[in-house]
């Protein structure tokens, strides 16, 4: 064992796939001592009412995120490039998840 | 026929009391568990057990003469509680003891319900069939914790071992039989408790070994819960369980 184990459990981010065909979506976070317990806690906290068919847990400190300070440089250049949006096509009827 | 019905009533009461009393014990941990996440897990397991208790006590009450409701049996019954003493043991804030007891009890419930699902009594079979998946999760939760605490730090190892010692004298009772159970087993209604001993203890022994703990050898065996003989700890539990219902008879919300 390491000298003084932390008394606080690490934080985990939880992703749940609601049903087959959809992708996992972030639903929240939780504390757990390890990955196996994190999955079990996620099951208790986020899928009590049949919200999901699959769960991912990721150590929160393994996630690299954009910084709010970089927002302008990161995202604003996309604003005036309408040709990137599929607005010039019509979507056929009956197509889901597009 | 009447005799069989009385036997079934008592049998349902025993299993229902097991579930109800342990549900109450687990409820004590809500807001007192080591972490918020564990509060929720304890509440989930307790509520599963409460659901089983409701089905079993409702059924037992419907067979009684005069008929009694689940609430009559849970909130207004002073004597004749039929639960095994294992479930009434107070945890005294010892999380390891709670997990040691849950490991043994849920392993027992897993085997019991798996077999009871084939009962000739359709109500008992239906309750057991529905509960089987629930108790499988309870057993897994207890297993995870016993492994981590047993094979954790020196202190968690010592405390988990002490917890096993504290619980062990009460384990044997759940494998005991009596005339009533023997009659129901012969009728294909009840599960022979002795047949559960090997699979349950095999499961527990495997977890205990992987957790680097030692399986206790009991020097004392406590028993009597099925005959209504209980430890003083059940009295305090029932006082808390029944307090509101007795203070405000017939209250609804």
C-alpha cells in the first residue's frame, strides 16, 4: 500500500447509452474507489428507472477538456461557414437520428 | 388442507420477516454510509428487500383468519416474528459487519429463490422468480466490498475479519429445518434448508479466500428465530419500525 491512501474516492464521469443504436451520452459523475465499483454505483445512481442498456465510466482526471478562455478561437470560426451545414439538402421522411 | 395452509402462512411469514427486518437494518445506513453513492446502494438493496417483504407478508396475511394486511403484520405485530436472528443483528455503525451479513444472507437468498421458483405454490414461485435477479445484485455488492476490505489495508483486513467472526455464530440457523418445513418440502412447496448449505458456504468461502480472510469456525451457534426467539436487538429495531404507525393509528398520506 502507498503511505497514506486518500480518504476521498476519485471522481468518475458516467456515460449511459439509452438504447441500442444511440451513442453513450454524459449523464453525470460519481465517486468510487475503482472502476468496478464506479460501474456499480453508476447503475444505482443513473439507471434505476431503466434509463440505459450500457454504461461507461471514465476517471474524471483522464478527460482533457477545452478551456473557456479558448472558446473564441476554438468555436467562433465555424459560425460564418454555412457551407459546412447540410442546409442545402432535404431530409427524406422517416430517417431518424440524423 | 387447513394444516397445509397454516404451514404455508408461517413459511411465507418467515421469508417475509427475513426480508423486512434486513430492509430496516439497511435503511439505517442511508445518510450514514461511507459515501453518498453507498447510501444509494444501501437504499436500493433495502427497497428490493422491502418489496419482497410486501409480497410475502401480503400473501401470509391473506391466508390468515381473520385476514390481515401487510401493514398489520409489519407495524402492529408485537410477537411471533419469524425471521432468522442473522438479519436482526445490529451493525452498530460497522460497515464491514453489514457487508459480512449481506454476503451470507444474499448468497442464501440467491440459492433459496432459485430453488423456490420451482415451488408447487404459485405465489411463492412467482415472488421467488421476480426476486432472483435482485438478490443476485445484492450478493455481488457484498462480494465487491468484502474483497476490497479484506484485501485492502491492514486495518480494513482486521476489521473485515472481525466482522466475519461477529456474524458467523448466526449463519447456521438459516440452514436449519423443523417439522413444518419438512412437511412443506415433502409437498414440493418449500425448499429444504439443508440443501442450501453447500452452495451458499461454497460461494462465501470462495469470496473469503479471495479476500485473503479466514472462514470462521463457529464455537457458538445461535438459533430460535423461526420459533419467535430473538435477541434484544430486534426489540429496538421493531420500536423504530413501528413507532409512527402506533403513534398515529390509521394515519394515511
